[in-house]
């Protein structure tokens, strides 16, 4: 079954237009300039991931406060299990990490890509 419905694609487009401050920082100051293609707000199955590098089979997620609530943790666990089942690696960084340790996040992402 294909999950890439017009509804999901439309949501992904809206999310690309309205990225969070941390997503914009990571995209415009790092990911956009990598030699590997990285997609923003990519539809994978029934989910929209923040960033996806197909060459590395890598999903990059930036987590705000809602991800640390019990319901957010449960939803993330289900989503990560689905993505792992597809053979993808999921890395998560908090918005605080983007704000306070941007260089470290970028170094970690590079290690996952190479």
C-alpha cells in the first residue's frame, strides 16, 4: 500500500515552507551544502521525516518539547521501529542541541553519512 497520499505530500510541502528555527539552521547552514542529496520533510511510508539522506539510508529528526512527553515518546518509538524495519538509521537531536552544540551535531551527522 502506498502511503504517499496527496494529503501527506501537501503536509510535507507546508512543513518545508514553515520549518522551525532549528530546522532552518541545520538546513541552510549545513545539510544543504553536503555533497550527498538530503531531502527536507520527506514522506516515507505513513510518516513525514524532518530530513532524509537516501545515500546513507539516514533519517535526521529534530525533537522539540512534544517529543519528550509520554505520548511523544511512544509515537517516536513506533515511527522509529517502522523506519528501522525499512533498513534506515534514525538519529535524533533536540532543538537545544542544535542551539547549543551545532558543530557537534554536524560532526555526528557526517559520521553517520560517511
